[in-house]
């Protein structure tokens, strides 16, 4: 962020600090709306994991825990690496912004690639809800509900990952042209908030999709 | 840099604890650890406490509405009494 010196009189902001704080607050407002979007999904999970507990747990037991845990570790690391880019941005160190940003993006792409492998495996095993669903028995309805939630939630999260990776690459491009300085680095900061939010959502999805009801 | 490394270390440890809790079948334990991971991200990576006051208000507002959504939305399912119905008690098809 920048200092408190005044902007020109055409600007809607009183100072550069006011401008930057408004941008950060705007991102938090957007993230609050995103929390409500994912909140609807979590509500579905809360209700059906209670009312259709048997089938839901059967679905959880069929997810690939190794890939899920590896992806969680990858996302934690990616978020940490991008936070290094945010710190570098505050110092106006564009080279480190590029390096950390690319590292975070590569880890994000690795997450998506592993998710693709996992989805492929699940499609081959007929775990996509429908007439050829692989799990039979009295709890098949609950298991189909679980996999509907699983595919919707992971698709929605994956889309957020794609947007996040695009934003990080945009930041890297700007940093390559030395666009950021100690006085102005708000975009690096704001993309960091978004990327950490995507990480945060996965920290909640991971236990719901892979852990609770597994034992 | 040290802050980021500490947060990363804490998240990895919490992930390991989460996997152990899942193996022991403790759903509540897994839930608590997941919330702790979220707190580490919000406080350590997103640094909400250093954000402008308006951003903190928006974050708390989001949390408030999320709580309302989850609490009111799940109220019916968690409070409804389910009475088992035996097949023999159901009325059969009536002869015309």
C-alpha cells in the first residue's frame, strides 16, 4: 500500500492510502459474497450428511484420500509461496514477485492436474451420479447425493483456481514490466487475498469430501 | 518471511493432525482442526487484523450471514423427529 499524500483533485479518493484501502475493502466484500456462495454448498452437505448419513459416508469412503491430502499440501504451499510475492511487492521487489508468483501458479496447476487424474479415475469407476452409478444397495441414493455434491463443489472450486491462476499470471506480467513499487503494490495484495480464500475454501472442502465419515 | 514459514508449518501440522483424527473416526476433531486451519490462513496469510476497518466489517458481516444461512437452513433437518413407518401399517391398494 502507499503513503497518505494527496491525490489530484480529479480523483475520487482523498489520498493514495484511501484509494488502496478502498480496493482492499472491496476485495473483502467480494470474498464475503463468495463465502455465501460456498455457504449454500456447505448447507447442502450439512443437511444430507445428516439425513442420508449411511450413503454419504459410503461416498466419502470411495474418494481418493492420497490425492486429496497431496492436493491439500500443494494448496497450503502455493498460498504460502504467493504470500512471499505479497511481501516482495511491499518492498517493490518485482523480480521476487515474478518468481514467487510463478511458483504459486505452477503449484496451482499441479493441483488441477491431480484433480483431473482423480476425476478421470472416478468417471472410469462409474461414480458420476446417474443410471450406471457403481454403488448399489440401500444407501445408493445417499451416495449419489454425495457424488453430486462432490462433483459440483470440486468443479466450482476448480473454476476459482483457474481464475486465481490467471490473476497470478497477470500480476507476474505486470511485475516483469516493473509495475510495482514500495509505494504502489495493491494488485499483488488483492490477488493474494483471493488466492488465500481459494485455499481456505479447500481447507473446508477437504474434510467434508475425504475425511468426515471415512473411519 | 518467518511469519509465512511459521504459518505454513502450522498448516502442515494441522493437516497431519486432521488425517490422524479422521483415522480415529473423530468427526468433531476433524471439524475443529479444519476451523483452526482457516484461522491460520485468515490471520497469517490474509492478515485480517492489519486490514482497513471497513474490510474487517465486511469480513465479520460475511461470517454473520454465513452463520445465519447455515443455522436457519439446517434447523429443520436437525430438529425434525423421524418416526419409522412399517410396511404392514401402510394402507394397501383398495379394490374398485
